[in-house]
């Protein structure tokens, strides 16, 4: 059943990447019409920016994501013995290389995994989670993250973060474009339509600046939600102790303290929403509700 779910997730992932492509084409069309007076030039520019940005993020994903989230790398088991040995043991059970291990100095309990494949992966936990969880619960959380690595969820999530960041970057550029709009040329200064064009640019740019991050978040939500359920089940199977993860998720549900430093592009990587926003009944959350995840685990292993 788990392998069937992985296959379904892969098919959904291809669809999501196709949607990303359409969004980039739409943004590129706008760039082409208003900056280059050439539709195809704009589309090509948007795609080049997205591809280059995605490749850089993909191959440098661990260092970039960890830097964005203020994580520090553990050099040896002496830095955090329990954390190190749990990750080491779980990696052996999952039959994957030992991931790099990071700690984020933040009192809010949370954790995530990243990388492009099991050979280039990393896990991170906050200092708050490390202090809050007992060994059984910490093992449950880390098994969840190791499952993301083993199931290649981190590859999809990393590409998603890269594409989302590219869309946010391009939309941000468009949103501020009115400050350096090209009709500063001499032949445009006397054009009566210049003011109207600049107004249209500002309005459309503002719309892109607003909906760009929203679209990126919605796509990440579609990727993240299914994988969280799968990683919960896979993690519980790794430890052969679902109660550890159930208890850990229960503690995360009771915690209402958001993280001090949250990067929007990588927020969906965490085991729980790092912003702790519970508005709109979870409509725009990148994570499924913790109570539903707990119920799913109990149902699966009852």
C-alpha cells in the first residue's frame, strides 16, 4: 500500500510541475509584453531564471535551506549524543547513508529533512523539540524525517522549494518594476500612453506580487500534505513503535509557539507548520491537521 501511495504521489508531482511550468509561462508572457515588447522573449527569460535558480538550489539545497533557517551542523556525536545516535540507528534500519545532522536554536518544537537524494541528505531539529521530546518521541519524529529521505520525498520537496522561490523572486521583481520602468527612453517621454502603461504595469505587478507567493504556497501544500501522512506511517514502521510518533505529534499539537525565524519557501518542509497559524480551518495550511494525522496513525496500527 505504501508503494502504491508513493507511485500516486509521483504522478501528482508531475502534474504539479506542469502547473508550475504554466505559471512561469504566464509570468513570462507578462514580462515579454511589458519589458521586451516580445512575448517569447519574456517567456524565455522567466524560464531561464527559474531553471538556473532551480538548478542552483537543487545542487546546493542542504546548505541553502539550512542557511535560510539558521541551522548549525553537528560535527560529531559529542555535540548531541542522543540525537546523533538515533539518526545513526534509524539510517541503518532504513538502509540509507547517514544524513548530515543540524540543530536550529529555536524554542519552538519542529524538525525537517532536506536534500536531493539519500546520498545527499540532511535532517534538522530545533532545540525546542530536542528538549521537549523524550527519547521515544524524538525517535518517532526522526523516523518520520528519515522516511522522507528514504521515500525520496526530499527530492520533490527540494525542487518544490526551488520553483516556489523562483516564482516568488520573479513576482517580486515585477511588483517593484514600476520603480525602473523602461519608458524612461527619450522617444517615450512625450507619449501620452506612457502614464497609462505604467499604471497598468504597477497594477498587474502588484497582483503578481500578491498571488505569486500564494500560488507557490498552494502548490507546496498539495505536495506536502500527502507526503506527511505517508511519512508518518513509514516512520512508525521503521521504529515498530507508532506510539512514540503519536505522542510526539500530540505534543506538537499542544505547542502554540511559532518559530522566531521562518523562511516562507521552506516552511512546508517542517513536520509541523512553523508559523503555527490555525486560521481558516487549515484551508491554506501546507500541513494536514495534527489531530487527523494522529487519528490516521491510530487507525493504521490499531
